[in-house]
């Protein structure tokens, strides 16, 4: 069982993925999206209002918000790298550089062998 808390990694995303979008790029994409939506109908205006809530450490949480999507991608990639690092430290020969897939399951969604059928997949 892994013991790493993967919510924070000790590196910057650009150190491991130099072409990962920068915060400035996400901010510019956010501004462009807001400008485009401001020309839209009432529904678009509602989305603009939601996106306007996204500032600093107060995220709007919208799935179309470039800043929130970047934050989620950054968090998940850093978490995966931290997990890989922990696995590799525990068993250096167990992971090769040929690993191409990764799946993660939150602790609260873990099931004992033979009990996966009890998972509620309709959420
Ligand atoms: Zn946002």
C-alpha cells in the first residue's frame, strides 16, 4: 500500500514537463474565453459570471475554466509522478522506463479482491 500523500509534490511541473502550459497561458486563455462568451446569450453570460469567480486561490471549479483545468492537470500529474517515485524507491527494478499507463484509485474507492462487483459505478 502506498503511503504517499500525492496532493503536493516537491517539484515544479515545468521541471518534469517543460512544455506544460504556464499559468500565464492559462490566464490568457481564460481572458479570451471570457471575451468570447461576453458576446453570447444569457447562458453564456451565466458562464462568464462563473468564470469571473476564478481568482487567486478561489477557483470557480468550472470544467471549461482554463485556470481550473490547468490546476487539476498539474495536481494529477504531480501526484502521479510522486506515486511513481514512491513505487520506484520501494522496488527499483519493478518499474521500467517502459511504463506507459497509469491508473489511480482514491483510497475510499478501494475494494478487496473479489469485491469489485460491489462498486457503485452509477455516480
Ligand atoms: Zn476556474
